């Protein structure tokens, strides 16, 4: 698959390309080596690794080369990466397996328990994107979904309200908030003060769940901003990092 994408981007190349690959912040040395080996075998001349939150920060337009603290919370599909970044590297970070896909799972479980209806993960994602919320909405919204009635075994349509989504999603959302809290607790005081001045940046598709920014802001007392082009932040940041390898020297490695 890697080979396919390399040839798609580079065409028929004379020189093997340099490749930068994004990895979650908490991967082990063995996992890093596996990524480098796979890319080398797929035809890379040189492989650079960059941690996802750092790429997300660059993609969000943050100048990470300065000696001040920046906090990035990147909520993807599989993982949420939380990091405090300063001088081009992460100072404190954590990665948890609670993100967009887990939110979908919680919705499936909730609908099954409350309505006795089994819905698929795609339907759950539709509910999350359209009426999902983790902070009370001023106006309740609703959506009709189809699932299988667990008692009769037949298809059934039900109306789901955004207030129900709040009940379903508050638990995983609070797990993310608690992790942000624990990263802040481990952050050196000067950097924590910078974060409190500048705010927390949220990136990744998962942060688009309605009210996640408000919930984090309420629980931490720190201003929370959703980055522009949030879904593409990591990809954009990785591209920019490859253009400015000198800045990341020592952080991106072969
Ligand atoms: N408008 C939206 N509202 C709520 N969730 C959304 C929205 N758009 C995308 N998502 C969710 O964002 C998640 C994907 O985000 P993203 O593309 O950042 O993940 P990823 O980078 O592929 O995953 P990972 O970082 O874990 O490897 C999915 O769970 C998707 O349902
Ligand atoms: Mg991601």
C-alpha cells in the first residue's frame, strides 16, 4: 500500500524520495523502527518521523519554535493525542484510545440500552455528526434513524434527540477532559502560564462534536480554540515540517 501511494505521488522517480511519517506521541522504539523499516522497504531514501500533536500544531499555524508553551489536543478517529509543545518538541504528552470511533461505540450502546434498537456504526456516526453534543444545546434537535428492533428482530425507525446524545457522549468526553487536566498538572508552571494566556488548540475531526470546546473550556477555565481546517491539520503540518526540516532538526529523525 505504501509503495502504491509513493508511486502515485512521485510517479516514476529517479531518486528515491524522502518521506515524513506521522506517529502517535506514545509509540515505543520498536514501533518506530517498524514504521521506518516499512517505509524504507517501500522505496524511501530517508524516513523522518514526526509526532502527531507536533504536526497538528504546525498545521494549526502555531509557531512551535519559540520557548513558550502551546497545548494541542488532537482528537482523531482512533486516538486522542494531548501534548504541551515548546521549542519544537513535546514536553509533556499523552495518548488515549478514546476518540471519534469510541464516541460512535458509546452511541450504539446507548441506543441499544435505551430504545432496544441495534444501529450500525455508520448510523451512530451520522447521529454524532448531525445532532451529537457534549454540552447542553440551547435548542433540542432530533434525527430519525433506522435500526433493528432487538425484541421483534424487524427494522424500526426511531427519533433520537440531541439531549440523548449528551447522555450518551458525556462519559467519553469527560475522559478526554480528565486527560487534559492530568497533562496540565504535569506541565512546568511557566509553560502552563503560557497555555492559560494563549489557550488550548483543538485539532482532528473528533473535536467537531458539538460543545466539546465549551466543555473543555468550562472544566479547565482556559480558552479553547478549534483550529481552522481541523481535519487536515496533521497532514498540512507534516507537509510544512518536511519543507522546514532544519527547524525540526533533532526532533524528526532517521
Ligand atoms: N463534523 C463532525 N462532527 C463530529 N465528528 C466528526 C466530524 N467530522 C469528522 N468527525 C469524526 O472525526 C473522526 C476522524 O478524525 P480524523 O480524520 O482527524 O482522524 P484520523 O487522523 O484519521 O485518526 P487518528 O488521529 O486516530 O489516527 C471520525 O471519528 C469522524 O466521525
Ligand atoms: Mg489524526
